[in-house]
C-alpha cells in the first residue's frame, strides 16, 4: 500500500470523506487522492516521493510557482514579529493600496479570510445599500459555500453531482435567481419579473468552476447596462480570475467597471485570504463607518498580508504577464497540435493562464455545453496524465493553471504525456 493510500484510509476515519474540501477526494476520476508532502517551483511531491508537474497550483493562487523564495522570505520575516494580532498593521494598508492601484474599479477594499467570506460580505453589502433581497447568479458559477450561493453552483457541488445542498433553508434559496452564463436574455427575464427587487447580479466574469468559460461579445457589457438601469449592483467574483488573466483581472481585460469585486487566492500568495471592495459610496456603508456589519478576528493576518505584498510586487514587474502568456500559449498550441495529429476533437478553452480541456467536441460556452463532456473518459485521461507525472484538477469541471515557474521543459513533458494519455484511451 502506498503512503498516500494509507493516509487516506486513516483520514476517512477522522475527516468526512477523508478530505477537508470535497473536490480533493478524486470521486469523479476514480482512484484515491494523493497526499502532498512538499512543493517547489512548478512541481509537487506526494507522500511517496513521486514528483508531478502541477497545473492545479492550490486551485489558482500559486501564480509564481510553489515556495517562491521572495514570498517565503516575506512570510518568515513577518512571522518573526508575531503571527496574529487582531489589530491593524501597516501591511494591511500596504496591500490594500496595491490592490486598489491594480484593480480599476476599486476605491476601497476590506480584507477577509477566504473567497467565501468575500462573496458573502459583498452580497450583504449589496442588499444593505439597495434595501433589496434578491440576487441573480449563474448556473455553474461557484461563489463559495454560503447558503444563498450554493443554488446551482459549480466546483465541487457540480463535480459531485449535488444539485442544491441540503441544509440550505428554502427562505434563503428563494431569493437566489439563476440565469445561464453567456445568455443575457435569461437575466432580463428576472429583472422583468422582479422589478425593484434585485439587489445584485454576481458572476465569475471568467468562470473557472464549471471549467473555464469565456464571455461572448456583449455579455458583460449587457450586464453592466442592465444593472445600472435597474439600480442593482454588479458584483464580479474575481477570486479566481483576479491577477490571473491580467494585473487588474477580467475587468481590466474586458474594460468593465463593476460596483463590487471579490478577490482571493493570488493576493495571499497561497495563504488563506480574501477581499472585497469597490466604489467608496458603497464600501463606506460597512461598519464601523456605516451600518452594515461584517467582521473577522483573523482578517488582515500579517503572514497573509506579507505573502500578498511580495506576490503582487513580483507581478507588477515589467514583462511578467507577457512571460506567463508565452508559456500558456505554447502549452495551448502544443495541445491543439497533438489533438490534431491524433485526429481527436476536444473543446479547449483558454484565457490567460487558465485553461480547460473538455471531453466533448464543443464549443463550450456555458454549463449546458460543459455537461456534454464525457466525464468517464476524462477520468481515464486524468489517471493517464497522473501516471506520466502530470497533476491536473481531479474534475472535468475545473480550471487548470499555468504559473511563472513552468518551464519549456515542463511544457514539452506535458505534451508528451498528453499524447500518451490520449492514445491510451482512444
């Protein structure tokens, strides 16, 4: 028995499903999860000493690669001064300023501990400032596990085939209206049926939790116009796309100005962190300046702030995103070339350093399209890639991530593994 298998067996007796987040359990791909012992650069090492090229990157935040020297130094320096104070620090102000300078729509920002906290707080803020209860979300978009946002969610909920989680009161769910991503008409219907009742539209502008989706022309612009006209707020959940597809996230890439933005992952350099921010006229309504309450004892934790500052300082350097794009494009072009040479037609979505290969002919623009994927065939492919030393997300409905640490050699090895894995399942 491998050490990973032994650890999983023991964990299942103490932890539900043996994991602390459901999608890690490998349910949809078969087999058992790897237990990771360490990581460096573009690689992770499991408990048995096997080394893999990693395209999960802790589900997005490791944009610099694992154990980056400058980030580790920043964390160590901060830890020497204390790990938590429950009081303001200069680093909170520094990271807040860096985020505001990078993200076009943000005038004020508040740090929290996770993406779930960020989206939950953004929804509360939207409801507070509009005095409305209903929100519109999109089928397959995942915004964390807050009660009202688990309706028709993506990520592990989609992977495990859970339509709507038990434990969510009907009174919560009834205020969540669901539309289809890339379908503006499905949003207009809700506004027509619920005039002056919708507080906000929340979406991942670039979804990554049903696989990577790319907004069609006019979709994001249409949402902006629709919310402005109705008095609802537009919330961009950029927990995944923020600092990933551009320094200013999807909103910079597409030139959209949301009212509120949620962030996470990258701005903590891999440590637990989240943030929400936006127009000062809205953010100033948060306590203690305003009446809308939100708090967190560990919010602005000095270790997370130090890691975030170090990460963003590196991302701001000239040529960073050009280098990331070159590696991502080389991988994408290589995958397409292999598919073509084998006569395999697979839908492939990429934007920046995020990508998903869908085991369907495509195209895939929404959840309905993604669900045409052959999940069983993907599971076989996943195990084949794992056997060749390539670590992908254990789900057809997740994004893969390229980091600045991935090398030309990594790309070559990945393409060779891709060809072998496809031949194995053809």
